[in-house]
């Protein structure tokens, strides 16, 4: 864990799926308005096709007016051109809205994961986080994709209903009342579908998490021959996902069938009524043709409405999973009124353990319990759950700006994380150093051989998690990255635990020289590091038991000697 400055992405404080979906829509309202405008023009122009055809029949063919026929045919052609042009633009902005909604949600999760750190994985399973990015974010974007068509469907439905009311009150009422009733009937399918989709989402998240855990520990599993138990668990969870998916499929098929059946029944009713009115002379033949065209057109708004219900259901479930992540709070929060830290290097004191780190010195902390020294490192860097009472020259770190603490106190853990990209970007994420400075830091960490083995040098691509490197190589690269921060106080947790004695000796000598005059705290029981320390602090049962040089403690503190020499006197 390298504590580097992190920009605040403006994560919204949203606790409900509906509030989140509104927030996303508000953030891209410009493109939504444009898409909706084109969607309305696109469908309304199509809704007017039957009216133009009916007029052409009544005035041009039955009325025997060639000029009227030509006029209405030209109007029909104009409507077709308008529909085609607006449809193309509507599709363009619909895709844009889908991408903005989806990738904005995915980016928000990324910022949230960076801000909350370990607090996120303690609260939300890793599989759920992955599924939210890969699946739920796309479902959220799908809602804004269909929104333009839905707006056009609503407006075109009103336009058709008004035209029908003007020509025939009974037909207009059938459309005005029938369409909402048909859409309302879908709720009997949507509600159970939503609950089953939620169950499917839960099972899928569990499966993804199980897969991620298995892949992460594959090397260990192979070492102990434990592949089969995990394979059995994965197969069982896969069957659970399949079974839940089958339950979803039934209701999803019913919803898809309703998209065909209900509009079909509606078309039959309207055509039957229109034919009767035409026979009775209440409407003209042209109006009958127009009415049939209207009923055929109304299939589009009806299907769009059912699709909107389906997309909204999926988006609501996805937003619920995403807001669960957004509700996670980081372990450390910004104080309401940040206090400035002392400008000059000062004493760093931890009241919980009694450890005091003098400025400008190379201090090594030794503990028989590694978790104690790791917890101390977290407190010194203001990491971990709970509020730390560590003070820098009397000012609590918890009362200072988190960005200032991260800038002045850098903590590098024993389990180094390397990210995909070039080696140069991984060692110097902010691009603040030239190659000479990077190479100098690599030399201090005894990482020259790592660089020499790479064909691309600093431009060589690093694989995910740096899996192409050995444990010792990753550790030295992480140490290089920590040294390049140039932090006023550098806290290192077991920085040489994965290297051999000769390499460790070189690192110990070089790091003390490179960090001369600056505060360095190392959590380790390595004699090679202890021998170079200006001061050694021995911690027992979470409290300071003794301080001094390595030689003094070896001579005068038996517990310290047993800890360093691994129980041998």
C-alpha cells in the first residue's frame, strides 16, 4: 500500500437506487434532452404516415384529385425522410447516453474503491464489486438508451389518440384507455420477474467472487493439491446460478410473449371496430386505412413501453447494488476543520504503543507479533479502521488533511501491489522523475537485475499484479516506488522479507545512505537492518518494552534477543 495523493472524484452521497438513477440522468441531461427530442420527432413522424395515406386515398383516389394525391404523396415522402434522419440521430445520442450512464457508473465504482480501500472489500464481496462493474453498470446505461424511444412512444401515443378522437370518439377512447390498461397488465409479470432477477444477481455475484478467489489462490491451491474442492464448490454454485436463471427465464419469456400478444389483441380490437364503423358509414375508406395503420404503428409504442419496464427493472436492481457500494465509508474521513501539520520534520508519537520516532533518524521497530508492528504502521500512516491518535509534534494526524498526511507520511506494506502498464508508470505514477532518478532509486532497492532482465527496460509492460516477477522482485520494485515518493517520513513493513541475505545487506546499506537526514521507520526483525539502525524500538504485547541500539538490546534484553535470533540464545 503506497499512500499517494488521490483526487476527490465527487462521489455522490446517494443511498437509494431511484436517487442514483436521477443523479446519473441529471449529469447527462444535455444529451438526454437531445435524444428525447429526436426520439419524439422520429416516432411522431411515423405516427403521421397513416394520416397522410388516408388523406391521399380520400382526396386523391376516391375524390379523383390528382393534385391532392401528389400533394399528400410528397408529404408522406417528407415524413419518411424526416423519420429516417431523426431516427439516425436518435440512435446516435441513445448510444451516447447508454455509454455515459454505463461507464460513468463503472468509473464511479473505481473512484469509490480507490477512496475506501480495504473498507470496501470488508463490506462488499469482491465478486459483487466485479459484477457491478461488468453487468450492473451496463444495465444502468440501458435505461438511458431506451429513454428517448420511450419519450417518443408516449408523445406519439397521445398524437394518435387525439387523431382517433377527432375522427371517432369510440376509437379514440379505446386507444386512450386500452394502452394504459395493457401496460398495467405487465406489472403482474414484472414484479415476480424483478425478485427473480435480484436473486439471479446475488447468485451471479457469489459465483464471480468464488472464481476470483480461486484464480487469485491458484498457485497455492496447486501447491497443496486443493484444486478439486474448489472446483466442486464452483460447479455447485454454477448450478445454483443456472437454476435461478431458469426461474428468471420463465417470466422473461412471458414478458417477451406479452410484447407480441397484447399489441396483437389491441390491433384486432381497433381494426374490428374501425371496419364496423366503415361499413356503417361513420368513417371514410381512407380513415379505415389510416386506422389500420395507426393500430399497426401502436405496436411500436406498446413494445417500447414493455421494454422500458424491463430496462427500468434491471436498472433499478443494478443501481441497488451500486448504491450498496456507495454507502461504504472509508476507514479515514476528512476532518470538518483540518489542522495544519508542523512544517518542519517533528517527533511522530503513537500513544497506543508508546512508540516515538525521532525526525531524521533510521528507526527499526521489532515485535515478536508481526501483526502488532503492521498495526503500528497503519496507525503511523493513518490507515485502517478506527481513528488514530498518532501525533506529529502534538498535532493529531486525524485532525489534519488526509492529503497532507498522505504526502508527508508514506506507508509501503510487505505485500506489494503492481499494476498493469509500463514499469516507468508503475514506479513513478505521477511522472515527477526522470529516468536517472528512477534508476538511482532502483539501485538503492537493488533492483538493477530486475530491469536488466526486461527487454523493454522502463518501457516494458507489467502484467496484471506483476505476476511475471518473483516475490523478491516485486518487493524491490515496491521499495523503489516508495523511495521515489521522497516522503518526509517513510514507513516500510518488512521490505526485505522475500530477498536473500546478500541482497538484503546491500539494500540495508544503500537505504540508510539514501534516506540520510530524513525519517525512516522499518518494521522488521532482520539483524542486517537492525545493525544499520540509528534507533531500535522493541514492542511487546503492543507496548514499548525497550529502546536503544541493536547491540545494546541484544546485550541487555533477553526477549529482544530471542525475537531477533528466532528463539535461539
